[in-house]
């Protein structure tokens, strides 16, 4: 629903602003800060008390296509990021590493403010939503929703190349174990101060802060 609304808003913007568009395509990479999580390893016969743990910093990378109509824009992102956390094993005092992989397709509605003429640096920000493929080990894979916000600075290098630095705040749905055999993992956002939990409730509050550097080709 959120994703459809953003796409619709972007189409309205493109239809109503009679200026030349500015398309670009770029690659991004950086680090993801995941913060605290509640992680529970389950052996189908029952789990253990959730482990309040800090997820490790992990890599993030992706591709971004952006179309600007002067001060407003629409961006389509494909992002992948990896993190990991330690959790207690069922029936044991030992701890195991839980690997978390997420791949998202996001649509964002953006706004920007330039520091000068058309080729000058500019700051930008916006809101986005889409789908995310969640994979945990030990555990399972599932497809869920994701929402987020972003802010960044873009600096032209040449007439067709642009350097971009960006920070995002992403929220994904929790990883809930599926019925079946074997070992599974449940991952949720931490119960402490969590903007996602306040906005969307306890099942949509796993949060990440990717810090990215990108290079765009402007057509």
C-alpha cells in the first residue's frame, strides 16, 4: 500500500511539472549498523528466552536508478546487506552465530535543494517502501515489507558523473519461524527505544542504518 502510494505520487509529479527530467543510474556500497536485536534460536520443540544482542556491523551494496524533475525525484533501489548476531542455543549454555541476509527492492519519493546552478552540489532526502527478501541461518527465508527514510549529499565530478554519500534508516518485518522440522531463528527489533516499534508495532521493528557512498552516471 505504501509502495503503491509512492509510485502514484511520483507519476503525478512527473505529469504535472513541465521541466526536463534528469535520469541517472549508479552503484552504492558501504556499511550497515544494525543496533540491538532480540534473537531466539528454536529447535521446534521449544525455544529459549530471547537473547538481547547487538548485531555486528556488516556490508551493504546496491544499484540505484533516479529520475529528477527539478526539485522532486523518484528513486528505485536494489539493496543487499548482511549482518550477524550471537544467540543462545536451545538446551545449552553455548552461543551460536546467526547470519542475516536481506535483499530489498525499494521505491522512494525524493526532494532536493541545490547549492547553486544546475551542475552544483545538492542535498536530498525522502521516504521509501518496498519488499525485502529475508534469509537467516540457522533458519528460513521469507518475503516481507520494508519502509525507510534517506538523506544525502550529491557532488558533481564531471558533467555525467556524480559522487553521492547517503545515510538511510530502514525498518523490516520481523523474521518469524515457519512450521516444520529442524532449527529456526526468530529475529525482532529490540524492546528498548525503537522508532519502528512506536510507529508500526512489535512485529515490524527490526531496524538498520546503512551508510553508503555511490557513484552515479547522469544521462
